[in-house]
């Protein structure tokens, strides 16, 4: 059913989200998808989102620098009205007074109907100044869940310039080896500082990362015990640790591995062990010419878009940390007929790594234990865990979009 006729006039009610989609050198589609879904549920017109430019990476990219805006608008025309900017009358009004707020995190559709819709009717324009994790993982009508997937996996298409360069990267990798692995190595300065994970860092590096964490007031956690967090499996694996894990999983020296990441903390020095083990290690900077990359440099989110395209096309995808980009790639690969993704059990791996490096396990024992721990962690069909009343503890919807993988929420037959 086409619901366009039910829309309130564009000049009546507007939705204007500011997405924190450029924090760090990764893409966070999730925030955009959720804002579209909320606007659709409330019958509000959506203004193309703004992107947060306050991140450590200081990326000046706008929504239209990353995504094909016309495709985004047109592909969702049967669901909701999306406009590129406010009408002039409302622009003048919001310059004098703009109602801005952060909605409550992990909220269901009832919250938006009962609490947000009345505010939109009162103020005519409502601006979300935060949009991360504002919609629940589970317990939503299937129509809303499927819309989230439609936005994420179909409506959000990169600009033609990014798409063209991404396709060139993929074809080059395929020509070189036929098959390739993408390692999403989230060992970047902002992630280490934010998470407080400093295992393997020098005292000077630890001091630098701690100082950075205190410099960003919206990073709320300040005092962090790095080793405790690591033992809990809450830290990205170091390049040295991921090298041992790849070997244990059976990846041989001639495996072509593409590194998807921003600038690795510690530079080439921290990649030395991984490079020695896997000489065919490549990054986009080693495949594309400086002239080809120049339009995207100093735009971390656009560079991450290239990595996202390569990650989707890879034969195997392995994230070293379960951040937003890694989880969305995992979900997107499930959506694309369950392409193989090895989701590392970092808590178990840290335990095994410490036992092996301490001499308590032989190499064969370590390798067998690593393989056994990941036998069922390859992105195959799986029910999504739901913990009533604990949305942060549930399986992440975008990593396993069960409702979108078949009719009536069932899994598609991929046999």
C-alpha cells in the first residue's frame, strides 16, 4: 500500500536527525536506518541526516559525500517522504528557535508514539542531536524491522565515485588471487583510547592514549583497567595476537589478506609480525595510486566506505573487534546468502593465547582449541538471542537481521 497520501504536509511536521555516523574511521549505517524507521512509524517527513563532525578523525564529509542522496530518497518514496533541506519558512523559524533533544536509548515504537510524536506536533520541527542506539534491537513489529534492513542493505548506496573505486579494488584483488580474506583490524588510536585497551603498548603509548580519552568529555568512561577488560574479551586483538589466531585457524602464508582499517596505531612497526607471516598483506593505499585516493584522503568515512565494499565482496570476513562497521558487515553478509564471516570469540581467544604463550599449550593443542571454538561462529543461520528487559545484552539486530532473511521472519533456504 502506498502511504504517501497519508503524509502530513511537508510544512507541518519535520524530523531532523543528526547522526553520529562519522565517529572514528568506520561507517555507522545503523543510526541512519533507525532514524528512517522512526520517521516512517510516526508519519513524519525526514530531512536528510547531518553527520557528526566532532570526532577524533575530524571528517568534514556530509551525507551526500558518502551516499547517493537521490537514490536514498527515491528508493524509499513508497515508505516515507525525505527532503534534502527544510522549507525556507521552517529554516527561518528554526534559526530563532529549534527544539533539539536526544531520545532515550533502546526505545521501542510505543515510546516514539507517546513521547516523541506529541513533541513533533507541538514544535513542528524536532531535531535529534544524538541518534546512536535509539531504537530497540527486538520486540518491534516485523514491518519496522524489515524497513531497517531495506534502508541499510538497499537504500544506502555509496556515491558513484566511491562505488567505481570500490569495484576497482575488488576486481584487482580477485585478479591477483581469485579468493581473498578481509581482516577488519580495529587497532586504531581512537578505538584503543576509547576502550582503554593498551595490551602490548609501551608506557609512553599508554600515557598518550589515556590523555586522549580524557580530552573527549563525551567519552564517559575514564578510569579503565586494560588487562581486566582484555580478559573479559572487550578489547580488539592486537596485530600480533591476530597473527597467531589466523595461523591457528589454518590460513597459510600465501593467503591474500586485505586490511580494512584506518591508520594502525604504531604504524608499520605494529604490522611487522603480521606482514612476516602473510607477505600478501595489502591495503587500499598499496593497490590504488595516490591520484586515485587523493579525493578521499582526509575523509575517513569515505575511505571506510571503500573498505566496506571490499569487506562485502570478500570470500571470508574476519573482524578483530565487534564495532558497528564489523557488525553491520556481518549482517549484510548474512543478508547476502550467509557469506562466511568468522566472528572471533575474543574472551576464549585471550585465554588460549595466554596459555599458549605461557607454555601451557603446545601449538597443535592451541590450534585445535581455536578451530573448535569457532566451528559454529561463521555467520551461518542462527536464531537471535533476546533477553527481556535487557536490550544491551541482546544479540545485535544488525549483525543478525533474522526478520529480513525470509518470509514471516524465517530464514531463507540457501541450500
